[in-house]
C-alpha cells in the first residue's frame, strides 16, 4: 500500500468515529514546536497524529506524547490524535487547538572577563523580530544595539530579492547596508586591518535559525565568514546562540566568546 493510500485509509477511519470520545489531549506550545500528550486508550495498538488533515506520524501503543517540530511561530495549529487497532479501526480520538509562541524579544550576553576587544564587546544585546516575505516565508530580523543606543539591523542586510544583494560593496560606503555591516564588523574584528570591500554570498533561513555567508576582500585576498543565529530553549529560558566563523587565517582575526566554559559562540538570554 502506498503512503498516500495509507493516509487516506487513516482519514476514512478517523472521520468514521461515531462514539463519544473519552480520550483527552493537551498541547504545550513553544515558538517553533508543540508538545502533545494524550491519555491512554485501552486496546489501542497505534496512535496516529495529524496537523489538520495532514498525517504526521504513527506511534506504538506505549507512546503518549510527541513533539511536533518545524512550526512557524505565533501561528494557530490544530492537531488530532487517533487511537487505532492493528486492523486500523479507530477506537477514539482527541483534538487540540493551540497557538505557537514567539521568539520576539531582546537577548543579552554579558562579558565576565577583561578581554573585550579594547572595550568594544563588554556586552551584546540583540533584538529578534519575526517577519514574512514572499521569497522565504517566515524569518527573523536581527537588530544589534550599539553602545551609543543605536539599533542596527544586522540580518538580513538586504530585503530578500533586492538586486543589490550579492554585489560587492566598498567598506567605507555610506549606504545603509554598508553602515550596518561596518558597525558590526568593527566590534568583532581584532586585527589591525579593515576589508576593502565585501558582499553577501548567500543566506540560509530555517524555522529557528539563520545564517549569512559574507565574502570580504582584504590585502588582495578574499575570505569567507559566516554569521549564525540559532534560537532555542534551555531549562525553560529562551536563548540565542550568535557566532561568526571565518575561513583560513581570517578566523583568528574574529573576536570569540572569552567567558570560560561557554565555547566560542555568544549565548544570549532573553531579558524582555
């Protein structure tokens, strides 16, 4: 039996349920996932989970919870769990509606050492703002707060589909994208050299992460760096991992997290 035919037979059995449901289900929502849990149904061999009418997964009888991932934030979802026999007979079903939460907010990292790139990186404060575009769907804008209070957009540097994206930009240019790039680069460059020009090579967008690949030209050489932003929850706290890595010797010219035991990435905690 094909997967498509199997899904259809599930739905026919599902909608054929005529008894009064005793099965209970609950949902705990997060920005890009929902944790489902449900009560046991006697004689059930499988539990089938759907998002709307879309089949997600079939679980064995001893499973009573499941996390649905890769969801958009701040969006309504409807889930159903059907308890079935080995012959695919529907014994009971439960339904739950929920809305995912949002990553939006302000995140902060504090430097606990005296290694701060000549006072440039005593702390990092970023703001996340969810947005939607026709080209990529839902994504997250990333804004960095400067020491003088300015808020600078550091991702994405261009609107998606902007013809200027991918073109070389003089490092000293006064265009908005060049100013944003320069202010960000100056904070994390620990070398005495500035690039002469740069360009966006590509960007990668996921449900709770994004990254920008930048090519820079300096001293007659071209280097590639990637800046990544990954949102996650740890012990109930929303966090943002922010890192920049470079190819070849340029990686040694990038300021990394100096806090002992934290690794190279800056781990920011949501503060509001």
